[in-house]
């Protein structure tokens, strides 16, 4: 599922990206991380400070300007960002439920 512009422009945004929170809290950073889509860093610096894997410069990411930390959205939010805290993971049903609730 995606959102697409109907005004003759070439803009499409998938549901997962459209529902990312603008701010995220990461337990090892003292500040809130901000959702970002552009980066002025040297291309050799396109990596995630948590998993240390390369980062695609065209993908959304979370950034802390104060600490200069950059994280993949999945690293910052986890695998199930919409799963309500206190709920138990029950396989595919929980994933479908989590993704249906923005």
C-alpha cells in the first residue's frame, strides 16, 4: 500500500514510511532522534551508528544532531514499531495487527 500524488508529479510514499514517527527515543541516546531524509555527510559516512552497516542515502533515517548519531529507522524503532507495549508477540497475526494500526 502506498500514497501517490494524482497531480502529474512523480511522488509516491509507501505506508511504512508515511507512518514513521517524526521523533523517536533511543535508549542509549540522551536526546530525541529526528526523522530525516537527507544527509550532508561525506558518502563514506553513510552507515548506522548502532548496527554499523552501510546506510542507503535515499532511505529515511533517524538522527541526533547533538550527539551526531545516525540510525536506520529499523534500528531506532525495532522490528515491530506499532506493537503496543505489554502485548505478546504471536507470530504472523501480531505482525499483521501491528502494521494495520498506524
